[in-house]
């Protein structure tokens, strides 16, 4: 089995990691819900993401999000800030936001910002 591990760091301390089964994957589909081996979030089964991709949506690469229709209801697990919603405009573009809870979070109330994302590949 080939694995990819995405880890977020701040000041050389690991904040979280997600491990994916990358067997028979490509540059576009390794980062998907069906390939998650482990993650810090417990609600992927009970509240499945509607967006989960490297390409992301709306200029947000590495995007894991639930259904939402407005900036006020924007929620998810992981996203790269762009310029669409007020909670993104408070941080530099490409800042990574992630849920510090064990579940998804509304980015307007519980989002935690970090400025560095590190990716490791394990084979």
C-alpha cells in the first residue's frame, strides 16, 4: 500500500495529520474522502463532506467542506483561504484554516488559522 500523509505544522510542532491510501491514485484523486486512512476528525461518516479535493472549489485548494450556501454558513474541516468570505479576508491568501475540533466547524466562529502546511509522502 502506498500512503500520503498531509501534516500541518506551526513553529515546527505538528498540529494534525491526515493519512491517505494512495494506491492506484494520481495527482488529482489521492486527496479524497474514500482514501482517508486516518484523520483527526470523527464526523466524516455521520456528516460526510460534499467537497473533498486537491483542486478544491472557489479558489480554495486542498478543500474539505460540508454543504453551505452563504459565507455565514461556510463550514468544513480544512481549507486554504481565498478572497470570497469575510473570515478569509482577515488572513493572507493561502493561509490554511482547519477545524481544531474533532468535527467540522463553522469558519466564522471556530476556525483556527495557521500559515504553514507541510506535506510528506510515505512509501
